[in-house]
């Protein structure tokens, strides 16, 4: 498979308190590994992954893995504006990380104006439930997700449970948002980019009748 072929690039930002497992989620999703001992993120790290959202439509996902620690906030904030998707992560065994989700959400929403960011809420480290370490219930997490207008997924990077589901849900949500006009490509904003020539290589039928989203490509 030629990974250089993609039609859309989505920039996705990882959000949540330090130690909730943002980097671990990305490592599991992009490399299928889990590390008990993993370095704290310093500033922002960068990951890439490709996903086919429907036959012939390949998305390049560019992930910005932000440091949850407050001392890096001035650096991480500068990445909010050019994101189209956000994975809001909390630890099911850490009440404070759940209570801070609304702050992360509000801060990103405020800074990304006038653009739109679509979110998925992730209750992470679901494997800890087996050890009686869950302190956030599914119902209250679903309630919060409802208030934020985001789907909710419980996942574990340790076991791999629902990790791909969380990322794919967010990617499909952005893709649907793009098709429906909920999110739009704009000059001077890097949340979404497109690669029209490659789209034509992948879907020759679109050369004759370009789809709505290809027509609006700025590239
Ligand atoms: N039990 C369990 N532990 C996890 C899971 N995911 C991550 N961890 C552990 O949680 C700790 C923190 O994980 P990180 O991925 O570094 O957390 P982070 O959110 O990236 O932290 P910052 O970079 O400081 O913002 C590490 O010790 C991981 O091994 C999981 O699904 N289950
Ligand atoms: Mg990290």
C-alpha cells in the first residue's frame, strides 16, 4: 500500500490531564504497543496514521499529542487553533481528570473560533475496573458527553480495548462533518487539507463528476 496516497488530512489534538494516557492511546493506535513506563510528553509530540473511511477515501491523520502538565500550556495552546478534531481523555480511576474535561473542552472551543472542533470523549484505562479502581461511572460520563455533544467511548491502551474505535469514531465524525458542511476547509486554516490530484487517482469516476467536498478543495 502506498501510504503517500491520501485525499484528506485531518489534524487531531489529544487533550486531558497529565498521566490520563494520551500518549499511550496514540502508541497503541499507531504502533500497537503499550509501555508501563513511558516518558511524560514535553510540549507536543507528533504522530501520523492513515485510515480508509470508505472504499477509496484515505485520510491522513496528523496527531498532536499535547503535554497535560500545566507548565507546557503556553506551548500546547498554540496547537488548538489548527485542529479539526479533539480526543478528550480522562482516567476512569482519577476523578479530578474527569472534572477537568469541561475546562479542556471550553479552552479549545474558545481558541479555535471561528472554526469548529469535533470531539470524542474517552474514559481511559478501563482495564483498571477489574482491580476495583473505577471512580467515574459510565452514566455520569455519558451525561457529560451528551452535554458536550460528543460520543463517549471507554478504552484501554493496556489491553487495546476500543482504542481503534475511539480514533475511528472521531475520524468518521470529522469526515461526516466535512460532507455535511458542519466543518469546512478554509484558507489559512490547517485543520483539514485535501489532495485533489490523488483523489482523482483513487476515484477516477470523480474526475467527471467531482463530489461536493472535492469541489471545495482549496489545494
Ligand atoms: N492500567 C493502565 N495504565 C495505563 C493505560 N494507558 C496508560 N497507562 C499508564 O499511565 C501512565 C501515563 O501514561 P501517558 O500515556 O504517559 O499519559 P499522558 O496523558 O500522555 O501524560 P502527559 O504526557 O504527562 O500529558 C503510564 O504509566 C502508562 O503506562 C491503560 O490503558 N491502563
Ligand atoms: Mg503524553
